[in-house]
C-alpha cells in the first residue's frame, strides 16, 4: 500500500469575509451558502448562514422533507412552531434548534437594534421553503 493520495482538495475553508456580500448586501437575501456539496460526491447536505434583520420575522413555513439544524451565532430569536405556531422558545448565542421534517415554524428577531445570525444545516440541498397561510395563536405556549 505505497499508494500516494493527494489530499489537497480534501478540506475546504470558507472565509467569513466571502459570505458578507451575500448575507448583508442591500440586495442580498439574508442567506449565504457556506457549503453546497452538489457535484462533489455529497448530494444531500446544505450548510449556510442566515441573517435576520432587527425586528424582522419570517412567515410561517416548513421545509418539506428536510431535517434542519440551526445554531445561533449571535443575537436572540423567538422560534415558534406547530399548528397556529402554538409553541415558542427563545434562543440565543450558542443554542441549537432542530426542526423535524414538515414542522410549521417561524423565526423572529427579538432585537430592534441587532441582527440575529444563524448557522443552518439541512439534510437536503434543495431550496424547499413552503409558505403557510395560517391563523396564529395569539399567546403561544413557552417551551423551555
């Protein structure tokens, strides 16, 4: 087994500065793909950063068959989920959140002054985000 393996392309480094334009530009989407493994042998995982501007919130939505994991890089967010978004949890820097497939949810930035930043990993690289039209519970049940 004297075979030499060239591992040069075995590790990819993505510099924070390369994501800033996607994440924070006025015409940006608030989302920046960090790793998309299409064409590299990995076909299912998407990893990226998502920013939510001060006082902003997403609409009620789900990500279909995707499993989604969120790590809060900075800021504080209220995550609501379930029918009518009846459950809620407040999360902050260092917290992780896992969403099972098809779970209706919403993210809301609790600060009127600072953005909230998330690292997101999805079990699929398709951009499935299904907007939901639902009547929201006025006072969700706070879950620890």
